[in-house]
C-alpha cells in the first residue's frame, strides 16, 4: 500500500517538476527587482539595492533545478503527512524508554559511541544490546526498563526500536558524506542531547535537502539523491 502511494506521489511530483521548468511569469525578468517595501530604510533618492541573503546561483542551475529559490514547492507540502511517520514532531513510543538527555548531556557520552557507523556508512546504526549491557550489567539493574533490556540480551533478541526519521524509498541519504563534510547531527536532528524521547525535528523533505545544498554549493543533481 505504502509503495503504491509513494509511486503515485512520485508520478505527481514528476508532473509538477516538469511544470516547474516553465518560467513563472512573476519570476521571469523580475529577478533583479527588489520586492516592494524593501527599500523603506534606504536613503531618499538612492536606488533600491536588493541585499542578497544567499550566494548567487548560476542561472542554469536555477532553471535546471525544480526548486527555483532553493525553496521546494509541491513535495514540501507537509499537510498530507500529519498522520504518517513522515510528519515533523513524530515521536513514537519506544519498547525501552531510552533517554538521550540522561546518556548524552548528563553522562557525556558521544553520539558516535552508540551510532558508530555514522562516519563509515550510509546508515547511522542503532547500538546493539551488548553495547548497552556493557554498562547496564552493573548500572540501574533494578529498573523495569533495564530488566527488559537484560531479557533481550539474555535471549539474544534485538530490541525493536521504532524508526523516527524515514525517507521514502525513492530518496537516498548518506550519513558518511555529511559527517565527513562537517555537517553536525543537530542540523538535521535538532538538539537530540536534550531529548527525553527522540522526535523528528526536520521535515527531511526535498526542499530541506536542496536548500542547504544550494547554500553550500553541493550538487543538486537529481541522480545524487534519486537512483
Ligand atoms: C547510549 C547510546 C546512545 C548515544 C550516546 C546516542 N544515542 Fe541516539 N539513539 C540510541 C538508541 C538506543 C536509539 C533508538 C531509541 C530511540 O529512538 O530513543 C537512538 C535513536 C536516535 C535517533 C533516531 C533514530 C531514528 O529512528 O530516526 C537519532 C536521530 C539519534 N539517536 C541521534 C543521536 C545523536 C545526535 C546523539 C548525540 C548527541 C546520540 N543519538 C547519542 C542510542 C544512543
Ligand atoms: C557508558 C555507560 C552506559 C551505556 C553504554 C548505556 N547506558 Fe543507560 N544509563 C547509564 C547510566 C549511568 C544511567 C543512569 C543515569 C542517571 O540516572 O543519571 C543510565 C540510565 C538508563 C536508563 C534509565 C533507567 C531508569 O529507569 O532509571 C535506561 C532505560 C537506559 N539507561 C537504557 C540504555 C540502553 C537501551 C542503552 C543502549 C542503547 C544504554 N542505556 C547504554 C549508562 C549507560
Ligand atoms: C544532513 C542531514 C543529516 C545529518 C547531518 C545527520 N542525519 Fe541522521 N538521518 C538523516 C536522515 C535523512 C535519516 C533517514 C534516513 C533514511 O530513512 O534513509 C537519518 C537517520 C538517522 C538514524 C536512524 C537510521 C539510521 O541511519 O541508522 C540515526 C540513528 C541517525 N540518523 C543519527 C545521526 C547522527 C548520530 C548524526 C551525526 C553524527 C546524524 N544522524 C547526522 C539526516 C541526517
Ligand atoms: C545542513 C546542510 C545539508 C542538508 C540539510 C543536507 N545536506 Fe546533503 N550534503 C551537504 C554537504 C555539505 C555535502 C557535501 C559533503 C562533502 O563534502 O562530501 C552533502 C552531500 C550530499 C550527497 C553526496 C553528493 C555527491 O556529491 O555525490 C548526497 C547524496 C546528499 N548530500 C543527500 C542529501 C539528502 C537526501 C538530504 C536531505 C534528507 C541532504 N543531503 C540534506 C549538506 C547538507
Ligand atoms: C539533495 C537530495 C535531492 C536532490 C538533489 C533531488 N531530490 Fe527529489 N527528493 C529528495 C527527497 C529527500 C525526497 C523525499 C521528500 C518527501 O518525503 O516528500 C524527494 C522527493 C522527490 C519527488 C517526490 C515528490 C513527492 O511529493 O513525493 C520527486 C518527483 C523528486 N524528488 C524529483 C526530483 C528531481 C526532478 C530532482 C532534480 C531536479 C530532484 N528530485 C533532486 C531529495 C532530493
């Protein structure tokens, strides 16, 4: 079912993508004009000079990309996501009440101690029960959640953590590239170190990805993310 919906969405998106290649009448020729009202603070008689907030993007890039000002259009509509795991603010209950604030902020553990493949592979990985038990053989062994953890460990059964951040199948993301490129976890996941329960902070929509890529001069070639 999800596959059908995602294919349907892809199809609609392509239609919109193609339409978006046609210059919008309001954009055509209006690129160098300051928006109305922006010259309010300028000295009288001086010509209104638009203050660019983004580095200039070559025109060819703008028209070959779907998203003109680095802001996505159709695929960024989040309304349809509200009741799905793609919604911002999605915060599923986990089988064990693992708490990032306690481990990271209070006990100063590094993200990569647990998410150890994040700088070596496309996925960040969730730690095994062995890693948890390295401490919890001794720490807080009387607590109900640690008993559940120990039970999984004894039976060699992985904990079925509920995924929080998800991309549809047609889009590919790679952690290693971002970590090596110096993009911090927080740019996409927010202040995880302060979260009692992890929640999805960014939309992870195409416009979110592409606008940062534009700002930093990284590729916005469709095939980089869709293959
Ligand atoms: C002690 C181990 C540990 C440390 C340290 C840790 N995490 Fe986690 N992390 C987990 C576990 C276990 C889960 C899965 C359960 C959950 O979602 O709370 C998780 C889940 C996540 C998720 C959600 C995964 C998903 O399904 O989308 C993100 C994002 C995340 N961690 C980021 C971070 C960041 C950023 C840091 C450092 C600031 C960090 N983690 C430090 C163990 C850890
Ligand atoms: C480096 C040691 C260490 C590792 C590794 C570790 N923890 Fe912890 N954990 C602690 C400490 C210390 C506390 C108690 C923190 C406090 O209360 O200040 C704690 C507390 C907890 C609690 C809260 C228990 C309670 O009810 O008070 C849970 C649940 C928990 N950890 C689960 C996990 C899971 C799941 C993992 C593996 C993903 C993990 N921990 C990995 C050290 C660790
Ligand atoms: C540029 C944005 C971005 C950055 C930076 C980023 N992530 Fe992610 N993260 C994502 C996306 C997108 C997903 C969902 C991937 C998917 O569904 O294919 C994800 C998924 C995850 C997951 C769950 C699935 C998995 O890959 O195992 C964890 C855990 C996670 N991230 C941790 C981290 C940690 C830790 C860091 C920093 C070292 C980090 N992320 C940096 C965007 C990012
Ligand atoms: C906060 C900024 C930022 C965000 C948000 C971001 N990226 Fe990136 N991305 C980068 C940077 C910087 C690089 C280049 C890293 C390097 O130097 O290799 C990169 C590289 C990539 C690459 C490799 C490109 C290549 O040259 O082959 C892919 C694929 C990619 N990102 C996908 C995504 C996807 C998918 C998302 C959204 C879920 C996303 N990115 C969100 C900053 C970002
Ligand atoms: C930096 C990564 C990145 C690049 C480059 C990129 N996309 Fe995407 N695209 C995504 C992500 C992530 C999604 C999933 C967003 C979502 O959940 O709706 C997506 C979704 C889509 C969709 C589905 C829209 C929807 O509503 O579901 C279409 C169609 C699409 N992209 C076409 C393109 C085309 C055409 C290009 C080249 C001009 C392109 N993409 C370039 C990351 C990218």
